[in-house]
C-alpha cells in the first residue's frame, strides 16, 4: 500500500521540477536577448570610438573594427580642452551629490523621527515638489541666480540642485524603518540628536545613501539644460555642454563621428565606474525598498 501511494507522489514531484527546468532556461534566453537589445546602442558607441573614419562610414556597418585605434581620442584632445571640461563636470557632480546626501538625509531624519509642529505639512510640500516638472523651475532659477550674481560660477551650477524632493522622500522612507526604541535608548544614554543622526542612523541607511548617490550623480553628470543656460563663459562649461557645442561647430568637429563617439564614451565612463563601485549597496537598497 505504501509503495503504491509513493509512486504517484514521486510523479507529482517531478512535474513542477520538469516545468521549472524548461521555463528557467527560456527565461534566461529572453532576458539575455532583452539585455542585448538595450545595450546595443551603448556597445556600438563604445566600439565606434576606437574605429577609423572609413569603418564608421562603411556600409553595411562594421561592428568589430579590423584595427583598434586611439586616433579619435587624440584628435578630440587636440581640438577640445577635455581635461578642463571633465574637471568642471566632476566638481559640479561631486558637490551636488555630497550636498544631497547631507541635506536630504538631515531633512529625511527630521521628517521621519522628530516630532515638531508642521511636520506633515512640510512632507506634503515635498510630495508636491515631486509633481512639479523640473523644466518649469528653469526660469525662476535663472532669475534668482542672476539676482545673486552666480551666473558663470560653480555655485550657480550647484546650489539649485543641492537638495531635491526625491532625495528627501527616499531618505525619509528608509529612516522610518529604523526602530524608534533604538533611538530612544540612545537618548536615555545621553546621546545628542547630532550624535544619533551621524553615528546611529547614517550607518543604518547606507543602501539608501548609495541609491541616492547613483541617481544624483547620474542626473548631475548628464545635466545639459541648466549648465547651458547658467554658463556663458566656455571655461565653465561642463562636459555635455562642451561636447554639444563642439559637435555643432563645423570648424572643430568637421563631421568626425569618431571624435563625437569618443566624447560620448568619456561622458558615460564615470557613471559606469560609480555604478559598479556602489552596485552592491544599490541592489540592496532597491530590494529593501521593495519590502517596505
């Protein structure tokens, strides 16, 4: 009786396993195809930066160059002050990222763990700011920066984005998951709010900080419209603005797609480095956010 009853059970166990053994490879194949389609433009850009001009204009297109060359990068360095513009982008992106980490964390902690009059109203303003398109703020920001005489300065490029509604919302949501009992115990031991914030809360929200760092650095590094509006001096151009200006100047670019591909590759490279460095914390932050 037991042998007879065990046979159907084994048969039932093999069913789901057999189905999973078929669907799992199919899922991997579909995901790999999707990844290939999404990454194809980036791969084309990166490979084209090392092609000769004849291979770039070849028909049908040549995917893998027969001879890898750095000529496009050398010509770009000769015609464009790339180190200056690269450093401008680094300074602006780093300052914007650091200021967002500090200010958004402070406001997020206050909205999540401190009781004060008007807290819910301030949080409502933060949510309202998330719904306002960023382009609507360009004209008021330009007028304000002009009144403060901050046009053509690093301060004019950094201050309008020193803190963002998205960063405040993100940090507030993460900090709400920290047990209040932990903070109360620290207060009973005589710890100040400043000590609690820096020594207890901040180490616990590293995934959120990594997530905010990636999004903020990416947005600041690729920001084109505001640096174009807020800078008239070419020496204050960021890398996207300088490359766009270079591409539209026939006396400099001269229709060389290779130099433009090399410039675009250099713009994307720092973002990849930052993402790879913070990937573990970023993934953990996204997973934690999904459980809230």
